[in-house]
C-alpha cells in the first residue's frame, strides 16, 4: 500500500524539527559549559617572578562587603613581575587605591621587549581592566607612590555572540518548519523536562543569593575557600574586648583539617583528614566552661592555646590542671586575646571570683604583635572596623562559585562521599618519591627525612613524625632579642604584666606566667639534626614565597630563645613566678611524641596534657596548689 505523499512530508518535517531541536540543545550545552568554566586566577605576591628588591610589597587579606578581598600593598616605587599562561583570551582586572599622589604602568614582557598595556595617574580608587594575549607571558606592574592593589586577577573572557547567533537561526528555522505541523509529543516532553530543570536550578541559585544572609552557617562555612564571610555565631564583637565568645552558647564543632590547611598554607593532600565532632559550650560570662563558679582557686588566662577550641574542653590544660590538683580551675582563655585583653579578664572576672592564683599563658607566636594590634583597636575604632581575612582559592571556575554546587557538595558529603581534595595522594617531588619508594622496597634502607609542600617528615624512634609550620611564627625567629625589645608591642606587654602583678598583689592573689613557645621553636633543633642548613633554607622558602630571603636558618637558630629570655627577665624583675614549657615540649618531641597537630599551629591532646602536668608540678613546688 502506498504511503500518502502528505504523510511522508509530515514525517520528514518532524525528523528535521527533532534534529534542529537536538542542535539547539547541543548549542545550549556548549554555551552553558563555556559560561560555567569561566576561570579566575588571582595573582598573589608569592607568585612574583622578580627578586623583590625594587620597592616594598606585602600581601594581606581583608573582609569587604561580606567577602575576603586579597590585597597587595606596594610602597617606594615597587615593581612586581608575574608569569601568566591563559589558555584563552583573558583580561587583567583590579582596583588600584593610592595613598597620596601615585601612578602605575603595566607592561607585557615578551622576548626581552616591553610592551606598554596601560598607564594611569591615580587620584582616587580606580578599577582597571587590561586585555591579555593567549599563551605564556610575563606581566610587569610598576607604580610610583603608595598603591593598594585589590583582587588582582586574570579572568578568561567569554565570547558567545557566534553561538547565540547560530542558536537564533536554528530557533527561527524550527519555528518556520513546525508552523505547518505540530511538534512531536516526545520533543514536547523532553523540552518541558529540560526547561523545568533549568528553571528549578535558576530559582534555587537566585533564592540562595537573595537569602545568603540567613542561610545556615554551615553553608557559608563551606564557601570559606571562596572568601564568603559571616561572623561565626559563637562569636560577638565587643567594645571592650574587640571580639569574644558569646555567653551561654552550645554548639557542635566539626573539624577535618588544622588551621594550616584551612589558611591554605599547605595543600590538603599532604595532610591526613581526620573528622572529629565535639561540643563547644560557654558559661554565662562567655568562656569555655560548663558553668560559672562564684568562687575559684585558679584562673587560667590566655589565647587559643588556653580555650583549646581545636579539642574537647576536657582535654584543655585548665581542665587537666583541675583534674591533677583537685581544685577549681576556671578557663578564661579566648582565641585572639593578647596581654591587654587578658588584663581586662583579670579585672572583670578572675579577681571578682576570688582567684588565689592567676596563671597567664604567654604565647611567643603573636602576643607581642597582638598587643600592638589591640592598642590600635583602642585608639581608632574606624581602623578596628577592618576585619582580617584569609588566603582564598587562587584559581577558581565559575561553577565552583554557584550555591547549587555548594549545596550538592554538602549533600554528597553527608551521604558519606569524600571530598575530592581528601582523595588525592601526596604528590612528592621526584627526589623525595625515590627515597620513599626505596625505603618501602628494602627494609634495610633506613627511612630518611624529607619535605613535601610544607609538610616535614622526620623518622624518629621507628615512626614518621609529620608536621608543618606556621609562616608568620617561623618568620618571628628572624627577629633578634634587641630588636624585639624596641617594639611598641613589647613595651605594652611589659607594662601590662606589671599591672597584672600589681592587681594580683592588691587582691591577695599570686600571678604566674606560663611561657608557651611556638611550634618552630620546638622543632627547629630536630630539623637541624636531619637537614643541612642549605636544605632547610630551601624548604623554609616554601613558607616565604613572598620574600625567600626570610629563610635564614642561622639567624633563626640564634634568635630561637629570644622571647624566652625576654619574658624570664621581665618576670625576675617583677617578682613573678615563671614557667617555661619549652624544655618539656622539646624533650617530648625528641622521644618521638607529637605534641602539636601535624597540620595546625596548636597543641594536640598530648601537648595540652603536658602543659597541665608541668604547671601542676610547678605550682606544687611553689606552694601554690591550695588543696
């Protein structure tokens, strides 16, 4: 039987329409993919390719309008060179803010020649954009005067006009063909499903953006590496203390990595993810205690080493001290506190509750600098409004910034799927990899110490001791005792501790200073035993990529105990009992026992227990246990 010509033509038109719809769908997928893969590469000072000798420059991160903003501060006619390698047409984008009269010039360096891309005289904040060619090139940024470069980044450009033109032609062609015939049912259903999914995703994304201020804190925290900021609900701003824990709070903390990973000092894949969950509770005064006691015997003052937010509270040294002595010890530690805030805590709480012993934990890593920072806070409330940020992802594609992507990651994580970053194996250097493979293949080959992207591995007493160092604290070893004693922070610290002593004497209490060294002070002698100075300088250069000349092992060795001597001298002068934990911590590590988290600057449970044990012994020796 012959098929009517009309039916055949109708079937052919339907096939053509379906084919055109498939082409349109493919084009939409291509456009969507290109839009999602728009990349942003931030230029950090650690990536500079020049020697850093021209002018002065440093990197910082601040919070602005709810997001972390990377900034490069340049002074004294600084010149910086960055190497870029865009795979598509891109543009350099930034905001330049002068301090006084200033100007800048941006050059493309190619085959020894300099091509001027942009120059500008600055009289106020200026946003700029410079088109860049495809391929590996070098950019030179030169400025006269003082300029702050905000969010200096290379962004790939999106050219979709040809795709949209082709999509429009296909759409018009489809409409003209299907005008004389109905769209096939299958095509209608497929279009309806695809449209519904797209609209749903757009609605979710739009709603999440609209309600970002009230989304659960866990969602914002999952966007930490993107620079999303919201004050941790456990914390509050304070006119007297600057920032402190909320009173009467009770929350659950979950940790996988230490602060060195969270701050992007080291990559996650050189560490080991260990997920722990524990409650963080504060008393009615805003400190990490189950409840507020009306009468106490020992008051523990300090910073993050005392409140120990990295651990369950029963493992913190104040709780360990109470268990050993059998007397009430109240934990008044608060992360970020320096000497002046600790004096205020003593005035406002410790003395009020009748403390007979006040132990103030001095942390050598930052207490001097915290004293200067808090003095600025008290002098200028406008300056104090600036919130410090953290290092955010250097390279990011647009899909990673979508809330739908964040929500999907959270859902998969809760279903038990590992984060991509935790599934990767360490990417050792070739030299280190050969050492590890050789040791594994032949048990007779003794294990050797090696360094992998910020993580040291030192064999000691039959097992591997792994640890990374905090760059800011390691850099402190470059400062001599003579220089530190001239700083405003040390003068503030001296005066504050003497006032604490006066206040304690006036109220019949004993003041005790417990010296807490930073991690580099403890591990430096061990590292010098297994690495040459040349190797250590090279390894330390990983932490000082902005200025590799900061890595000077000989200078660091000379200054390692500078603050120990300074604080001991102050306590002898003021008549304050002084306990230095450095020898006990160093002895413990020499026995192969870790007292710090590998990927964190803070003590682990063993370090906290050691501090409580040593302090209890010290108080008993000085008849200050008050049993």
